[in-house]
């Protein structure tokens, strides 16, 4: 990912105990643990790439490095603070920072659904800002679900159809639908998106419930 679009503080250090895992990281990826190879590397060489946090000291990039530092007994870690105040951009940065991470199908579906939510809310913010400037020209409706789906599909390297199915499963599961919850568990266990989504089809279609 490119960091050019973001502003950071000067490099510094912070006490490990003052940092915390961002709630979105846990929501998407579950409980995070450092792998043995990373832990051994941190023990031997320390941490070269700073942990990136927001102003609340929630980790946006580097959760596993931070956990490795704690396990290795480090009292401090190098940090950079993301100066951006918009919390949606914090969440977007967190997801972008995990782009190359190995994920289960369930984690990928949760990531896609959260990215869809973030992009849609950011589009709505842009529209409100444009309208607030009293622009007389017609403002294009960039916040439509279809356009947001296309953006997410491009960012995640998936088909638009797959994005639709992932968002449908996660959205309905979070709303408490037991069938969707089971579909999400299927993804966590290795089922394909198509197989998991088919369990929802007798109940309702994507177009009727989510889009």
C-alpha cells in the first residue's frame, strides 16, 4: 500500500502497555497471535518497522509485531501516529495494511463487508461536503451501493458477484440471522463463498435484503 495519502507524526517510541488492538482488527480477523518465526525475529533483531497507531493509541498496523514485542519482554516499541482525524480513514488504513495477510474465507468476507461499509460512508461524507458548499450543479450519486460494490471489488481483486455475496452473508449474520451465521461459520471452516451463499437463497435474495 502507499502511505503518501496519509500524514504521520515524527517517529518515536511508546510503552507497549499503552497501546491496544483496534476493535475492527478483532472484528474482522479475530484473536491475533504472533507466529513463532516472527517472535524469534523480534527477539533477535527487535522491530524495524514502526507500529502505526491512531491518536487513541489503537494499533492500525503492526498488531502481531506488537504482540511479539510483549512476548519478547520489550517495554517500548517504535511508533508512528496517524494524524488523520477521520475514524473512517483509520479503519480504511487498517484494512489496507492487512491487504497481503493470509486470511480465511470468513475473514475475507468480513473484511469485504467492512470495506463496503467504509467506502459507502466516505462517499456519503463527500456528498454532504459538496452540498454544504452550495454547489448549484447536480451532484452525482457516488454513494450508490452499485458503485461502492465496484470500488470494493477492484480493491480486493474479487468479482462484483463475490463481493455481493460476501456482504449479504456478513450483513445478515450481524443482524442475527441464524442461517447467515451458519453460512459465515462455513466460510471460516473453508467453504467457498458460493456454497455458503446458497444456504441463504431459500430464505431471501441478495437484491431484496442488502443491495
